[in-house]
C-alpha cells in the first residue's frame, strides 16, 4: 500500500484543480487540499482498501461541502483562470488559441450548471472517473450519475450551439 506521502505527490495537483473548479478561489482550493489530506490521515483507519484516488476525491468533496456550508458563498468559477490550467495540445498558436477559447467557453457553461450536475461533469469529463467511482465519491446512485451526466451534456451542447 502507498504511503500518505505517495498519495499526496500523486494526487495533489488533480485534487487542487478539482477543488479550484468547485470553489472558484485559488486560496480556498489550496486550503481544501490540505484539509483533504488532514482528513485522509485522520480517517486512514476507516479506509477499507478501495482505490485510493476515488477515496481521496470523496474526502475532498466532503471537505468542500463543509467549507461551502461554512462560507455560504455562491460558487464563482473564473473561466480565464481555469483555461490557463488547460494542457493544450495544439501545434500552432492559432490552434492553441482556438482550443483555449473552446475550453474557456465549456468551463463557463459548466460553471453555470447546478452544483450536482457540475460535479458529475467535472469528475467524468475532466478527471475521467468511472460512473461507479463518481457514484461513490458523491454518494449518489449509479443511475443518478448517468442521468445527471446525460442531461448536463445535453444542456452544455444546447448552450454552446446557441453561442453562449
């Protein structure tokens, strides 16, 4: 089994990006990553041997929910900041610019969706979790994950086709 240090090194960046998308605040995301690993350390005895990555994302999600309730803020996604995190794979500057614009538009639309829908889409389409893993992270049924993902993607497509 990996040590907590190994889990931190392997997952810190992805957890930060995930929590940044949820909170919309870089400092809050940093704090939430630290809170995630503190909670993981505290609850290591309750770890049942499942895959570590989904377990950490579930801990991160619970840390976010607690933070959100404490702060009582509206989630404020900054597409410009998040687009800069996108690892573009373009060959020339024009293609790179277009990819960033498309990604920025996608982030803007995703940011406008209800929180549960946003969670499912970010976990599936950006972090590539399986439906089962998303179900476990968010504590919702597998059917609910599939329906939420389908409706969310349909809404994104409609909005993007209408030109935002």
